[in-house]
């Protein structure tokens, strides 16, 4: 993560402090330290009975906790308090929740990660994002040495924000879209970590009784014989099928289908069958990184 580049969260941009000439006060907010590596791992190891070795489980990640230590600078005492208030407002649990209740307040935390892979990322960095929600209001300290004294010399605060990501992945900021046809196509990805796709389409006429989407040889079959309209979404991450905003899991031909991940690299394939009445069939996904 490049702390000298803009970092954006909930309408607040942290782009570093502006140092003016002639000894005038600094203005702005800097992130001095950020810990993004506190991630739960769901797995177990236990001794095997009556022999050497261990029994082991599958491995999955839990949430990711993110702790931000920031410095807030103002050109005057009043301006500094306004800057601090803006930081508090952006990283407040209730305000973040209200900004996107549909996603329970998990908002995009956008940043840049430098890379030498300029063939894929020509700007020399990967635009990435976590989806974070604050777990408590911003902590800050009012100290006489930095927040008192002569107003013309400005003011500085130390502030700390603590957030959590229910999905530990780093995602690219821009989605990739691929039109799905009845011929198998390779799904090319730039990320190094599994992610999930969303398949969308429009229903323009009565569909087939066994419309299928096949991802990596795993088929999801949908009965569209009583459906003639609507915008549809098959979400592999949430394991849901919706028409507009209404859940329609009842039209799945399999009660408990398998929902495969998109794997890193170019090994995935996708196609459909019996596209009667279906138009604009598209797979959309975000590249994911560990």
C-alpha cells in the first residue's frame, strides 16, 4: 500500500499533508501506519489417534482487521478541528452503515499497491480496495503541546481508526465483464486469489425449462419456462438468484447447487446452454488478491 498516494474511504481522501513555504503550518491528513495483516484463519490441527502425525482440516480465512494511525493537521486551531471532524465522520460506524445499509456499512477503502508488472498495470500500481466497516468511533488525543498554544502556528492531532472486513480479499477497483455464449470461453484473471463472479441477463421471452450456466464443469440449472421478463442476477458469492431485487431460488432445478469459485490464472471456463429468451448474458467479477 502506497501511503503517499490518495487513500479514499466514505467520501474522505487522505492524500498527505501540504507543507507550505516560510514555516507556515502543514494542512491535511496523513496515514503514518496501517496494519492490514490481522486475519483470522479457520482451521484445526489435532493429534492422530494411535499413530504418529496430525489430522488437519480445510483452511479458510475469516475477517480482516485494519488499524489506521493517522496525523491530522490544520492551518489554525479551528481549521484543525474541522479536519479532525471530517476524519471522524468518515470513519464512524453508524455513518458508514447509513452510507450503504444494503451492504451493512462495508464500504470501499481504495488505495494503490505499487507493482513492477507494468504489462498488466501500466501505471506502475494496482488500484485495489478492501470493503471495510469501522468497529468503533475514531480515537484521538488532545495534547497541550500540539493542540494548544499559538493559533497562527496551526494544530496537529494523532488519530486512530479501527475497521474490519468481513471478506478478507483485496479486490481490483475495476470489474471485468465477459459475455457468455454457448461456446466455452476462458476466463482470464490477473489476481492471485480465488474470487466469485456474478452472472446477469435480461429475460425477453419465455425461457427454457433447463437453462444452464456451466462454470468449470459445474452446472447450475434454472427453470425459466414460466419467466418471460425481468433483469436477473446469479450471485456465486452470496449463493442467490434474483429477478430484480426479489429472491427466486425456487426456480433452481437443483435444491442445493454447487457454487464454484473463480481460480487465479486462466484455467476457468464458462458457457451456457438453451439460451431461449435470454439476452445480454454476462459474467462480471473483480480480480482478487491475498
